[in-house]
C-alpha cells in the first residue's frame, strides 16, 4: 500500500498533517502502537524539516508486510554537510522558526533514534531525500 | 489522576478540548522545544509550555499526551481550539511560571 502527501514550504499550520493522516491509517491496519509511535515521530520530524528548511516536497509512505518505508523528497535547497546536520544541536533555522520552538537541532536525531534505517541523500541546489525504514514484527 | 482532577487542584483555565478531560495522566513534561517533546515526552504526559500555536496540538495529538498547560497567563492562538476540540486534547492555562507549576504537578503526581 502506498500513500502520498504533499508538504508545503513555510506552512506551519499544516505541519503534521501528513503524520496525522498516516497515523490513522496505521491504526486501522492494526500496527503495534509502540511501532506506530516510532513511525509517527520519524515522519513528523521529516515533514517539519521540509516545511521549515526546504522549498516544499512530499512524503511517500509505503506499508509492506514486514516494514514501513517512508521517502521524504524535497526540491531544495539541499544540505551542504549531512554529518554536521546530523549533530544534535546543529540548526540553521530562522529566528521566526526558533521562536515557535523549532530549531533545537534535534529532529534528525529523533528520526535516527526511532527508525531502524535512516538514509539521507542531498545535493545542494537540487534537494534532499530521506529514506526511513521501520521494521514490522511478524503478526501473532 | 485524571486531567479534570488537576484542573480543580491547580485552578487551571480550560480553553478547549474538553472532550479529553477524563484522560489519565501518566506524568509530565516541561519544554518549549518541540522536537524535544516529540523525542522524549511519553504517552499520557501533561505538557507544560509557553508555546501557544497550532503545532502544539499536532504534537500533543501525535504523541497522545493527556493535555497541554500554557503557562504565564498565555492565551492559545485562535486557530488551535477547533483542532484541540477535534482531537480531544484539553488546552489549559495557568498564571504561574514553568518552575512553580511543574513543581506542584510533580508533587501531585508522585505523592
Ligand atoms: N529537508 C531539508 N532541507 C534542507 N536542510 C535541511 C533539511 N532537513 C534538515 N536540514 C538541515 O539540517 C539541520 C538539522 O535538522 P534537524 O531536524 O536535526 O534540526 P532543526 O530542524 O534545525 O531543529 P528541530 O528539528 O529540533 O526543530 C537543519 O537546521 C537544516 O540546516
Ligand atoms: Mg527539524
């Protein structure tokens, strides 16, 4: 099953909508609540990063029998130094974004802590792509 | 302890989300950094914060928090109450600062 969500740049009042929709689907599919929590944290942080830092993008969420795979794809500006971006506390968030309580530099760490696999690819001037995988234990 | 119990004891204002007043409280989390709450608050926690915008409800709902308490007499942004009502997340208010309120709540929940 595949679900796609558009993510608007700069629109904080819609940030979290994709996570909320996908969470409802995972509940309907009877995914273990503990695992839903980990997926939701990961998707939310990726979603907010596109709103806060990118020029818009989308989340493509796939549910397989043994895993959930999320692709977060945006159209730039890209991340110049991924290792630096991964460091807790590193943030380039604007003053406006920080005032709202974003920009602690913890989002990518949250994804790393909750996903089984996190792959980041980025090209400056082109865009960033996150692949997040959370394994689903066998039912029963 | 339920959300409605601490409203009485701590004399909190109820701004919205009254459908969730019987939510059970598992503990508390005090922070104004959204990704800190996203990463570390636990299901059923009461969240104490000075943030007043819509993302507070989004996070509270995604994390299944018991309620949100806005401190220092802060008023929620107008556009969050409908969302809070739909999600059944009580949005509460206190005149006190984070330190005092967190201390009182801690005592109530651990006694
Ligand atoms: N999709 C993206 N496009 C461009 N830059 C990004 C993207 N995602 C993350 N970054 C960069 O990586 C940094 C760290 O991201 P991270 O999510 O860890 O923290 P943050 O978003 O700054 O703050 P927080 O997530 O705690 O609110 C960002 O400040 C930004 O510079
Ligand atoms: Mg972030």
